[in-house]
């Protein structure tokens, strides 16, 4: 595999074709394609039809099975399993894929599986996500960019997570559910219906408890847009209208706010239905944070 040399830590590494650094114990299939400045740690296994982008670092004992594409400048910790066969009883060895974008942080013991022929045929992860320890992303999931998946949370098959959403530790998402943009799901929450964009949800089963005001501020959503979203949420949850009626009224009465229009489009596309609203808690200010009527 090339000339052996020692790193600054004393670990023996193989110099392989250009600037890549690959530990001599790693097993890499001849058809795998590794970009520039890729690092592969001890005892890794990289299978056929795997592409690793420039500058990605792969920790010890990680297994990557193809077909899979991993983007540039990703940080993959030890004991990660990517591109494994989907856990679907109907799957019988068809060629499906996994696509992971750039600058993702994937921590220890994460598992992300390929898609299924009956689904999208692929599992796809965007850019700049933080995927913490023990997270599981099942077959055919779509995860956007800027998402935080906290330790131990699990996405069942066909789940969609939009950009900048946050899922708390040990939360579980039912198959085919969608998590809207910039929504925040509480730790250990049980998600069985769609989570509207910008919502704050919690519980088992989870319900909407308010708006993710802190998240919106952090991502630069203006005060005017936050006020428009509060108005839209009141129409959705407090007007007595059906979801379809509320969508129509939201589109008619708040037409000039992009965030509100994204909310309306999300609601109209919901197949599983959306979460109900739990409303205010028992007066505890910490529990009431983000309620629809507060800023």
C-alpha cells in the first residue's frame, strides 16, 4: 500500500497516492475512491462503490459499505457504520445508495442505512449536520442541512427532517413522519405525526407546546416574521378551523412572509397529519417558554 511512516503520535500509517493518510490495518476495496487529504484510521473497512470526499477524516473501526458517497471535510468518529443494508424485511439485496454531504460531524456508534427500492432508493444527508453518539438514521430518510440530532435519537424509515431542525436526546420518530424546518423536538419525545416548521414539541406522544423562538432568533428570523408565525399558529391551533381551512386562511391573510408560506406548504403536503397543540403548561415559566402568545 505504499511507504510506511509514523505520525506525530507514533501510529504507523501508510502513504497512499498523494496526500491521503491511511492506517496500514485499514481494509479498503480497490473500487473505493478516496479524495485528497483523506484520513482513514486503524481497522476501518471501506467496501466497494464507496466515494470519500476531500479532507474527510474517518476514525478507527468505522465500516462504510457501498454504494455510498461521503462528502468533503466530514469528521467521522470511531465505531460508525455507514451504508449498511436497510432493516426492511422486503429488502433482498437490491443496489441502493447512501449520500452524505459536506462538513458533517458524525460521532461514535452512529448507524445510517441505505435506501430501499420501494422507497426513495437512497438515504440522503445534507451539509453541516451534527449527528451525535448512537443516533440511528434508517433507510430512505432525508435529512437537510444544519440539523442537530442529539445522542440516541432514532429516525425510522422514510423520515424527513428539514433544515436547521433539532431533535433531543433519545427522541424517536415514526416512519414517514416529517420534522419541519427549524423545529425543535424535546428529549425522549415520541413523534408519531408531522412536526410543523418552527414548532417546539415535547411529550409522549409529543405535542406542540409553542414556537422555537430561541432557534429562530439564532438563525436570524426577523421579529416581524416571528410575529407573523405566531399569527399563523393561532389560526392553525386556536381558530377552530380544520387544517385545510387554516392553510387557506394563512395563505390569504399572511401572504408576504416566506416563513409563513413555508409553513402553509408544509401543512398542505402532510400525509400523516400534524401534531395537536398542548397549549400552556401549569404556569411554570420554563415550561411556558416559546408559547404562541409570548415573545
